[in-house]
């Protein structure tokens, strides 16, 4: 009698889903270069806000410069998404990263030559905003091309982890450098760190692709196609509306941090750096949690609770009376923020069809970054007239209330995994 071989039992993979994107060489190379670059990016963010506060001693101007730096995203992100779906995303990211490097070196040159003026700061911030408007849709939608849909949640969460792990390091270094040698060193360091991410992009091994056929429709027709898809899917609509409200009312809390540190808590650049680092520490915890449990968690439901918690913590930040209390609140705030944004990004990219992904992410960029000018301006005016604590309380409570109402109404989103 012939023996029938026993069926092969496939053992479940022991690979942690947290780090599954690292099995792709291109992602690993990009991640290493991007981490180096992000340290410099956070140094520049701290230096720019502190420079504006030193030049003007005005919460309004801090909000104004941040707003004008984000305004190009509002103007160009939809067009950038259409372009990202028509050209090589890899080449597009190389161009945008090189452009951001030139802007950082321009900031450094301004400081070294003694030409620091608020008008020039605004102009350079706006140029950086143009580079950002084209970078985000291309870079975010590029991930799925180098890791595939299976490892996309890991790639997005690890990217968020890098963004926020470097928030721990960059602001702390910036605070020390500003106190020791001034803000120019931060801008110069940021410019040099872009060389790492550019080297990583050039070292990627990408499959050769056929030349793209000349598009039969205009970019504006492509934009309308993307917007019609967003309008037609209730889950996508709910995700984008939630992130837009958070950007306008909740996110300006981070813009007001230097004013909170200096004018409310009576501290300096070093303590401001600590506060930014606390946001990064909490965000790193949140990002790693998303990377680890994204495949099993009810993403829509967790996103709703994270949005509510974020708004409540923004309001609580207006009540702090010490740096220690601020650090505790900001750590929780960072965790809630990155949980919400990472899950939003993941859901949008998995829900969107392949040929529309760049345009859907461009609408996400518009809602997240492009709406920020309105929030930054409003927060600056409110802080100037009502005080920072009141401005934070209003923004946080509006964010939490809208998130609670949205979570109650978006039944299809709550059921999305």
C-alpha cells in the first residue's frame, strides 16, 4: 500500500509586522537617508520659529510665517498629485528634496551675511512650501511602489516613526546650538543633511519601466477625476474632513509652542527644544504601535478615539503651569496625533485605486498641510488677543467635538479595518 505523504503545515511567519517594510532593499536605503535628513529638518523648524520670535516678539508673526510657509501647499498640492500620477515618482522626489536643500542653504546664507529680515524669512519659508507641496504626494505614493500593498502599513508607520523619532533629537540639538552659536548653524546643518537622502534615492535599484505614454487628458481633467472619487466614497470623505478640521483647529498648538515656552512659562530655546522633543517621543510610541498592530486593529474605530484624545490634550495644554506638566501633555498629544495621521494615510492609500493614489494623497496633503495657514493665522490672532491658554483651549475643544460627532456618524469608517 502506497503511503500518502502528510500534508505540509505552513507555520505562521515570525517576522514582526512592525518592521516588515525593511525586507525591501529600496525602502531600507531610503529610510536610512531620510532619518539623517529629518534630524536637520527638525533643527530648522525650531530655528525658524525662534528666529521669527526674536525678530518680531509677536505670536501673530509666528503664526503668519508658518501660515505663509504652508500656503503654497494649498495652492499647488492638487496639481502636484496629478503630476505625481503622470511622471516618475522617484525622479520627482529627487527634485523636491534637492530644492528643499537649496532653501535651507539660503536660510544659512541669510544669517551668515547678516541679512535676516522678516520679509526674507517669509520668502524663503514660502519657497520651502512650494517644494513641500510637490514632495508629499510623490513621496507618500512612492512607498507602495517599493514595498507593495502588503507592507504598506509598515512603511507608512515606520516613516512616521522616523519623522517623530528625529523630533526627539533635532529640536534638542537645535536648542543647544541656538544658545551656543545661534540659529545659522541649524540652517546649515539641515542643508547638509539633505545629501544623505539624495544619496539614498540615487542608490535605489528600481525596475526598468517603459516610457510613459503621453497622457490623453490634461492635468486639470486628472484633478477633477481625483476629486470626483473623493466625493463619491463616504469613507474617504470622512477621513479627509476629519484631518482638515484637526489641521485648522488642533495642529496650531505646535505653532504656538515657542510662544508658550517664552511668554507663558518664561523659558528659553532649550526648554522649547525639550517640548518639541516630547511631542516626538509620544509620536514615536504611537507610530510603532500602529506599525505593530495595524494589521489586526479596527483602524477606523481607533482613529476616531485618537482624534478625540488629541483635541482634549490640546485643550489641556492651555492649562499647564510648568515645563514638566507641558512635557507630559505633549507626549500624549504626540502619540494621539501620529496614531490619527498614520491610520488616515494608511486607509487612504489602501482604499484608493492604484491609478488615483497620487491624487488622493494630494487631497490629503491639501487637507493636512494646505489648510494649516488658516489655523496658524487664526491661532496667532487668538493668542495675540486672548492669550495662548485661551487659544489652545478653543482649538482643542473644537477638534475634540468635531471628532466625536464624526466618529458617531461615520459608521462605514468605524467598521473599516
